[in-house]
C-alpha cells in the first residue's frame, strides 16, 4: 500500500492537496498559485520571518494570560515561534513578497507554519487542525491588518540596527584614512575648478562625518517605527479582543524582541497610516544620495592613472577590460552608485504605495516592505563592501598631490591679504597664460620674498582659519 505524499486541506474555496512534508497549508498554497510575481519568497527577508514569529509568540502569551489560550497550546506555539526565530522552517515561508490582499497571504503563511510546527511538538500530524488551528489559535485576537504592519516595523527596526552597524564600519574606515592622510596637502575644488588648498585628510574626514550624521537620522527614524497598532485587529477598533489585550501584547512583544515598541494612542489612525515607512524610506534615500556622492568623489580622485586626477589609488580588485590590457576600473564605488540608484527608485515606489491607501487600510504594504527591505539590505552590503574592498586599501599619490598644489593658480587666494585682490588677479591671469607658477610670478614682480611666501604657504596657514601674519 502506497503512503500518500499529500494531505487535503479545506478553505473558503474548497479542498486542495497540500504536500505532506509542507509546514504551510491551503491558504499559502492559494497564494503560491495566485502570485507568481517576482519569484522572491518572503523568506528572502529573515528579519520579516523572525518578526512574524515574534508577533505570534507575543499574541499567544497575551491570550494565555487573558485565559483564552490553554497552557498546552501556549507551550507548543511558543516553542514553534522560538524555533522559527532560530532559523527553523524559514524555507516554508514561500509566498511572494509582492502580493494582493494587504499582506494576508504572509500572515496566513506564518499562521500555518507555526501551527504545523506546534502540532508536531504536541505529537500530532501536520494538518491536524482540530488539535491546534492556524486561525483559531495562532491568529487568536489578531488580524492581518495589525499583525502585518507590526511585523514590518519589527523587521525594519532590526534592519536599521544592522545597517547602522555597517555604516559605522565604513565610517571608521574613512576616519582611519583621514588620520593617515592628515598631513597630505592637496588642492580643493569647487565646480571641478581649482579652489584653495586643503588636506586629503580633511577630504576623507568629511566622508566620515556625512555617514555619522546619517546614522543619527536612521536611529531617529527607528524611534518612529516603534509605535505599533497590534491589538487594532481589522480597522483599529479592536473588535474581537478584550480591553486589556493591546497593552498586554505590546508588553510581551517588547519583551520577546528587546525592541521598545509602544501602542499607538489611536489605533484607527495607526492602522491606515504608513507615514513612518515613508519617513524611513526618505532617510534611506538620503543615505543613498550621500554615499553615491562620496563614491563619485572617489572615482574622480582616483581617475587616471595618468590622464585623470590621479590623487589617490583605489585597491585593484579585478581586471577592468576584455580588450584594454592593464586597465583597472573603480568597480566597488560603481556598485555603490548603482545601489543608490535602486534605493532612490524604491523611495518613489514607497511614496506612491503610501499615497494609494484608501479609507481605513493601506493595501499596498507588501510593496512598501519589499522596497524598504531591499534598500536596507543592499545599503548594508554596499557599506561593508565599500569599506573592506575599497576604502581600507586606498593610498595617496603624494608626489602628485604636491605637484598639483605647487602648480595651482588656486593658491593665489591665500595671498590676497598680503598683495591685494587686484595684484592677486593679475598674478593668476599671468600664471594661466604663461604656465609659470604663482610663486614664481609673485617673486618676479617683487610682491613678496621667498621667505615671506614660504611662511604664508605653510600647510597650517592654508588649511584652517588663522590670523594674518605680519610679514618682515
């Protein structure tokens, strides 16, 4: 006699055969059939899977405390949720990241996987829902409309923490380079034209400061997403829950996750509003824009090796051309640029999806989630890659830096207080036409002596605010 490899499960639309080995059930199977969209399952985002398990565990604890869930079911559900948060059965979270239904398929997928894991812990067969039911027990006191956005916020918080850590790694890399290059004088540029001298260390320190500012902005955004609507159920009225449920489940969720979540003071508003996701997406766009600008600078500064700026060297990581021997391209900054372009596009998607919400619910949170999680994950990977495969290995072309400063017309600005704007302008014009250095012309015209020039053009005088010196 052959052993069946399928079990029959029933839903609103009828019966479907579900693979016996599957922890998901009929609702998940319907979603697999209905949404063959991206080919990317929700398990691609483990933070989301873990967040869903955390919400289910908190709900079980609250329902048991309220006398609504028996002890044996509580223990089985909690054990299943903790197993999922340790990585068990993540491959069973199979519905497509982009789906209709405001995330219902994701919530059903979580309910079914956790229920079937719990059934095994109870010694029952998968699909034996008379013993423990995905909706009646795992989803007790819940709706997709409060579970899904809460899980998104928990997952987003986890992602922000991971991204900030990666940004901190990159910031530290820039800080080390700023210290290494602190005495390397170079020409600063505005509008790609020679401006005034600075140090290469000052240039790299700005990259570090920019990252640090955005780390702060991300942590501010993380505080906004800590306000949740769990307990709102369908539209925010809390139907089918007791008055004690919302604060109780929030308390348990904070305990389970270690994240300082709070219950929104107005659950009807919180159930339809996705403003915190728009805010987070905007900050991610800010991070992307600034990182892309930094990478543009790295590509310019390293351009050459002989026909460009050639002020710094990026570490070579791969051959750059199939036709030009010896060519090495700035591929790591280039990949960071492309991540930034993607994040900017994701922000547009989030904006449109947020605007499209209607009345008491936004049905488009799945694409919001997909966009945010992509942005967070790719920015994190990009920061770590940029630090380890690029910034850590950057070296300075010191002779090139010195030569550019010595031959730059831009240093004439430092002479303004001593020879006057009119004389300085004439010197600059002559240098541009003749090819002579500014110093040569100033001495030739008798405007300053070599000793005086040497004192004025010391790096310390050129790269920070100083009182004008008294020339002798």
